[in-house]
C-alpha cells in the first residue's frame, strides 16, 4: 500500500505502533479516467495522472493547476461563501500568499472541508500547531468521518480529546538512499492521521495513491470585517509536532462515555463505516465547515447547513464515495443504522449519558430557497462545464451580485462511460478486458480440477544440504491409439468393449471425455467436470459431448514406407 507521499511514517507517539494509514489524492481537472471492468466507477477527480514521481520529489511543492472552473464550482456548491475572495496562483512553485491571504487546497474541499472552517477543525490545527498543507487529502476524510459520527450518531460536537483517543499523528519523511538519516519531513502532507493501535473506532480506507494533491492550492482572503475563513495564518515549513504524543486515555470523562456508547452501538446495531460516509454525502453537508447546528438537528431540504437541498440517488452517493475513499458500498445499499435528525432524536439514554446534547439547543428554524439545479452533481471533472467565475470572486473588484440564477444553470451531468465502452458496447469491452486476466474465474458450470501441476519440485543433495530444484514437465503433443470406444450413459468408468478390465484412456484434445484429465495443446492440463465444461473451453463443447454418442479416438498415423 502506498502512503500519502510514498514515504516512511514515523510515529509521533513512541508508545503507539500500527494503525490505519492511507493517503488522499487529487488529480488535474483534465486527468485521465480509469475504466473498471467490474462496473464500478473509477475516481476521476481523485486519481492523478502522469508519471510516478521519484521518491525524493514526492510531497514536494509543484506549483498549482487550479483553474477558474474549480473556483466557480466551490462558490456554487457553497463550499466558499460570498465575502471570501479567491486568487489563483501564477507561476510560483511554492505558495507565496499576500497579506491576509490563506493557502487552501481543492483536494480538501472535496473531502468535507468548507469555509469558514468548523470550530473543531480550527481547534485541531491550533492544538497540534498544524497548517492545511501539512494534511494530505485522506487526513481531511478521516476528520470528516470522525466529526460525522460524533454529530450524527451521538448528537454532540467533536472534541480533540475524543479524537486523540481514537487517532494519532505520524510524520511522513522524504525517502531516498542518498538522503542521510534522520530523513526530513516532506514539504506537503507531512502529518499522517491514522488509527491508534487497538482503537475501537470504525475503520475507513482512503485512496491509496497520492501524487499531486499538493498541486491544488490557491489563495483565499476575507473581503469584509467578518472572518469567513477561520484558518491560522500561513507559515511555511514542516510541522513542529506539538502535542503529537497526546492521548487522554481514560482521563477524559466524556471520551470514556463515547467509547462505551460506541461499543454498545456496535454490539446492538448494524452500524458500519459506510453509514458514516453516506451520511455526510447524502445529506449534502460538509462536516468540517462551520454550521448553524449539528447534524443531529438537521431538518429537511431547506436546511441552511446543506450545500444544496437536492437529493442524491443511491448510485450517486456511491459514486461520490468512491471519489474520496475505498469502499465496497453497493449501488442498492441500505442503512445499517439511521443517523440522527430532527425526526430521529437521540434516545433518552443517550441524552442522560451526554448532557451536552441538551445543553446546546438548536436555534430558530430557518429555511433556504430550494435550488433549481444541483450545484454539486456527480460529474466528470474533465467534462466540467461551468460559467466563467466573476472577476469579483477572484478578488479583482469589490463583491457584486452574481446575477440571474438562470444564467448559471450550465452544469452538464455526464454518464461515467469511457469512450471505448460507449462506442463498442459494454459487452464487447468486458469480453476484451477479460482476455489476458491471469486469475480469471472459471465458468459457473466448471468442475473442480485435480490435474497434476505442470511444474514438479524436488530436493537434491548439494554438499551437506538438500536444495529444492525446480523441474518442468516436458510438453508434448497428445496422441491416442486403440479401437473405437463407446461412452455408456450413466457409467463413470470406461471399459473396453472386448474385455471387463477398465482402460487407461489418453484422450484427444478434439474429443475430450467428461471426468478425464487430459493434456492441453496449449500446455498445462485441462479438467472436465461432470457437466462437461472446461477452464480452456471449446466453443462447441456441449455439441461434442452428448452422453450417448460413440466417441472415436484417432489412431496414430503410420508413416509411409
């Protein structure tokens, strides 16, 4: 498994080892698409393209390829509010923000981050003395999952104490034989978030490949007096590892209650990690964005804490999930445990166990106008077609109204079908991709194989030791001779019509016999089951093997004198 920058992780806590470490990634808007033969959609916006970077350049600044299309998407999907100006980098390799500017990453916004940042995320950065560029994409995904569980399945705000009980931080170092030890941290993604050894929290798997997520940085700045960003000032350099060894263990009372509550949920319900992922995706909410109330207080399509009131289909939820993590979630998924909401309140037992549920009542009910289009659809990134971002949003002029919403309805949703599959057809492409698969599954009607292997192993004495020697069976064209044989229906043994003794039959590749292992003309062995199917199968096998037909084996040709 590759890590965030393909480099080594060193634990921030010498007493902790193991853990669940994956990394996040993000690709260029015009990145390549990967087809999946199993029908599962690939993650176009989360898989990078191009050559694999060298070990010494992984995690290094590489400039930015963010365009106005992505910036406009962030505004339309309410990931960035009005009152925040964005500036796309010019040709600088490393960030060079101006006064009062902050550095943010498009890859983070895709995984549950939004502006202004939530109180928990800001507290997380301040407590561990971290910058956004220290966190790879998967770190944001894990933080989003943790915050979703706390709010949508317990009903309380996430805290750094409970986070530190379940997770720890590790350093990601530059690798290379020519680099002396101790190896320095990478420039981007040097802080890895992983599960603590023995953690009882639900397990999640982020994307394994991370190559160019650091190329999605750009600058944001408040245009008014209100702070609509809530991030620390930008500081270059590696993290200081402040408080990385912190673990409250059993010293924090509320964390102890969370651990016991999670254990009871896992024992008494069918809660799973996929429930957490589809909660914040299907509810169209950003867990790491500051919101008016918790997820347990959400109340419908007009809830202002959502990026849109438009509902997603189950298939779209799965496709969006596969863009940010590894999951086997089926298209026809069902809830293991429904998340909390205004119509699914926490139980009295939970309210008694966690007083903060009642201590933070929801504010007055407010509703936002229903969107006439989905501002955040499931869509091909390279096919993304949006209107040009207004100059005001790029920080060139004072903010101005965006105009008639009907003029902004230029999003086009495309099916996730590669060009070859669309032109040639799904059945043809699937058959083409199946050719050459080394571990191709046998047909459902194929019998078990008991053929001897084509490679034989034995040991031979070399000096005073016995050394394994690999021998390969010699391949020969199969031949057969003898009188014509009859295959009696209902009998498993083949007998000579002129005698009672069973025959040892060497079958022809043109007339295989059920239940008999024969040499293949392509090398190796084929085995026929009782139903007459092969791993290497003749297209007319059923026609060649009627149970009542007399089979004739070809006689060995006699050379002409």
